[in-house]
C-alpha cells in the first residue's frame, strides 16, 4: 500500500503482519519513480527478475520470480538445440567421411594400377564399378594399357 506494507502475498503471515517491504528492490524502484522489469538478487543472493507498476490507488503491484524458474523452459530449449546441433554435426561428419571414402578408394585403385602399368605390368585388371568421372578415368587407363600392349606386340613383331 502507500505505506509500503503488504496487502496481498503468497505468504499469509506477510499479509497478517502487514509486513513492511519498503526495502525490497522492486518497491524501492517504484518509490524512486521507475516502473517495469528489474533484475536483482534476493536475500540469499539468488538472481531474480521482477516487474513493478503502480495502481490508480497509489499502491505498487510487484511480481517477482527466480531467474532459474523463469528461464527454465528457455534453458531446456537451448540444451535441446545444442543436442540437435551436436547430432547434426556428427551425422554430417559421418556422411562426409563415407562420401570421401567412396571417392578416394577408386582413385587409389586406379593410381596403383597406373603405377603397375608404368613399371611394365600390363596384366593389371582395372575394375570399374561406377558411371562417373572416375569410371571414365578408369576406362582411359584401360585403353592406355591396351594401346601400350599393342605397341609392344608391334615392336616384338618387327624384331
């Protein structure tokens, strides 16, 4: 009320005693002319949020809640978002690893075949299991292998 005494409160004893709350941060804000939302700490040092505004009777209506309770849903949503982000990163990483492996393995096999051909092993079998650019490279290496084999046969015949 106008004297800083409690008129309504969830603790019935405060109302019966008409406990003076003039030292409460929300009431102090109101008496100094500031209405609206406020952040402060309660007597135990816990962060609180509150809202105070005046009524047409000159009383202050003050509402307070612990920050932990007020923001618990937001914190839960934030934890869920972090979990989804972590899951997404893991899935994307796994897909990238599998895709990279699918690209690298055929290239490694073609490199090994080309190395063996370069030292004269023309019996290397080149397996092509796809229809992409790597398969085109494999077919080109196989044609090169056939061309080298034919060239060597022509040279042997001439001797």
